[in-house]
C-alpha cells in the first residue's frame, strides 16, 4: 500500500508515540530532531496581522514548516515572505488566489487569517482539498455561514481547530474546572465586560484609488462591490457589517465561549435581550455599535455582556474579563489570571470556599497551536471544535442583528436556524454573495 505524505506522518507518529497509551503527544516526542519528511507543511491565507502571528506560533514549533503564503495584497505577501525567510530560513511559495494554493498536494494544513467575510469560502474549499484547518474566529461573519461550515466540517472529517485560544489558556481552563467541580457552589451568573478603544472605528477617510499591488476585487470576494476606502480595509474592516461585526463579535466570541463552557452548551441561545446603540458621541468610520448590553437567560444561570467601545478601563481594574458568580464565591478571570473571592458565611463563622489566585499568564496561542499540530498527527479532536466556534459566533451575531433591526428581544430556534419573532431579523441570517461567488452547498 502506498501512503501519501499526510498518511505517512500520521502513521509514523502514532507508532512513535505508542498511541493508545497517550491521548496527547508529549512535546518531547517532537524534540529537536524532527526529520524533514515528518514535518507538517503549513500554508497561510491572509498574512497581514493575526494570521501571521498564528503562522509564527506554528513555525516556532520544530515540527512545522511554511510551504506557502497567500494574500491579495502583494505588498504584504512579499513582506511576510521576507519575514519567514529572515526568522525561519524558509522560502514558501507565494499565491494571490487561495484556490490555486489549495490545489497543491504538499500542503497538510491551512491557517485561515482573512477578514471574517472570507472564512466560509476559505474553509469549505480547504476541506474539499483535504487540508486540516486552523480557522480564525469568529467562525464566520453570519450565522448562516457558520452553519454551512459546521456541516462541512462534519462531512469532510479533517482536523479543525478554531482560533478561540482561551480554550488553551490555563486561567480559563482552571476557572471552568473550578466552576464545574462546584468550587463556587451553584453557578448563578456569568458577567462579561469588554472595553476597548479600537472599537470606536478608524479615523474617517475619503474613497481613493486602489493601492498598487492590491487585488481589491479578491479582497471584497463575496461582499458587495464598493469603492475602495482605507478605513474599511486592512484591520478596520471589522467595523463594517459586510466584512465583520464590530467589537462585540471580535471579543464576544472569545468571552462568550468561556461563559458557555461550564455547561458545555453548543447551541445558539433561545432568548436574547439586547441594548445596542451609540453613546460615545465619537463617530469613527464604522457601522457597528459602540455600546451594547446583552442578557442571555440560560436554563440554570444567566449570562450578562457589557461592552463599551472607546474606553479602556473596566470593573475589577481590567478592560475586559469575566466574573463567574456562584453562591459560595466569585471567580474574576481574564487571560492574565484569576482570583477566587469566597463568600463569608456568618452562621458558620468561615468562608464557604477557598481563596485562589493565578497570575502572570499571557496569550495562549502557543499551546493552542501545539494542540492543533498534535491532533494533525493523532487525528484526535482539537480543544476548540467547530461546534464551539458555532455556538460562540451565534451568541455574538444575534445581539448585532437585534441592534440592526431594532428588536430588543429576539427568540431563536437553533434547530431550524430562524428567529421565531422577527422577519426582519431572519433577513440577516445568511448573506447574499456577490457573483461569481456562491454560498457553498454541503
Ligand atoms: N484569535 C484572536 O485573538 C484574534 C485576534 C485578532 C484577529 N483575529 C482574527 O483574525 C482574522 C484576521 O484579522 P486581522 O486583524 O489579521 O485582519 P487584517 O486585515 O490585518 O489581515 C487580513 C489579511 O487577509 C488578506 N486577505 C483578504 N482577503 C483575502 C483573500 N481572499 N485571500 C487571501 N488573503 C486575503 C488581507 O489582504 C490581509 O492581509 C479575523 O478573522 C480576526 O477576527 C483573531
């Protein structure tokens, strides 16, 4: 039997690790000397910012190599190719059309670091090309696209990690474990806040000619045709509904993902109560809201989300974070660490829980990427699945839809993918793609 490269990597890894005994490969198995033939060949679509950081985290592991880069802005493509050469001594092939890149057999895994409106097409094409995928969050820019991606992931059976890296962050992992094991008693509320200056939008700019080296039509892709404007382009696209969903979905998927984790909730919310507006008086270039307060009643607890774009301070001296409130204590957590504040029980003369603190952590991209690479070899399921990406994204998209159609109370039927009390909201579930692009049919 002739094995292809990917099957060979998987087979040789499983036997090297004595799989069956270990569920996660110890990194020592992939120690300093990984033969070139056993390396995972990684390609990146969307190279400017976060996708490239994720690529770096892959290349910092000694069992991944960069085979190809793809971007529609040749200036960025060339800069990133130089960066890869300088930092890692590797010379990836360069592409401006991700479909051509995906045709290449020597690519094992693809990182999707494009703006959100591209994720669905990048993802489905990559699955159909039999690539494993690290897809950035939010899973997609609309609920309908998220569902297509979920169905595609289930059909095509590749390894998929969603870039909600807090699933690999020790502070959140320990916090959720404490909540699940009853350390703060009965969980009653999850209070989330997110305050960031960038959420106010970019400085206003006039429409202008497309910069040299940019394939703007391919940047727009399935989104409606519009004149070029810098304030809607690199980085700033996230404040315009055609490409992104503002600060609320940008941070919302990370933080809501944590709020769903204690009960492993994987469906969209049944009921969502939303205030969405503009209270800052600062009109950067954006369509998205600068102020949102959202309540998600769950069967056993309630999630509150409080977002104020344009400020950088927040409760507990943190710009963003989550308070898990239980009968016996409250855990306040963000990516840097957590504190457990126990309730004092006067009748018992003692605290009802034990104080705990963890501090000094930073981002969790490295373990999140490591988990992905290990799963490529073992074919196990990574820690952040498309189902988790779907649930977080739907929780983030519904309040934005509520704000856009002016319906503060929305009822959602996750099974049938529709709102039961607003026709206007149903219009915003799935986008119309600009030809020649078509919504994938799974
Ligand atoms: N997990 C996290 O913490 C985190 C943090 C930041 C951003 N992100 C996510 O990463 C993604 C990228 O965000 P960003 O801030 O890096 O955006 P960005 O605008 O800085 O970079 C996007 C890149 O994609 C390229 N691109 C656009 N269309 C393309 C296409 N069809 N083919 C190839 N390249 C294309 C652009 O030219 C640009 O270089 C978003 O989904 C965002 O939500 C995740």
